[in-house]
């Protein structure tokens, strides 16, 4: 019984460490709906301009920053 509990505790600790950090764009006063709309608009504009895949992440960051959002860790 003691070994089972120890095994479960160790497995839980290891799995908690394996959870990747999650980042989201945030802006004071902006709702989740507003964030989703702005993010979709930025992605649409990037695809509309046929931007190379290697540049998409940087352009998305710049577009969201231009609209007042900042990328922050949420967990």
C-alpha cells in the first residue's frame, strides 16, 4: 500500500513537470471574444498576403502588438 502511494505521488510529480508552458495574447479590458476576433483577423491578413511560413509567427506577434495585445504566460 505504501509503495503504491509512493508510485502515484512520483508519477503525479513527473507529469506536472511535463506540462508545457501556455502563452496567450492578453490586453487589459479585452474579452476572450475580442481576443479571438483580433487574432483571427491578424491570421487572415497574414494568409491573404501569402506570407512564407517562416515569417508567420513574427508577423502575428507584430499584428497583435499593434492592436494592443501582449503575449503572456497563463499557467
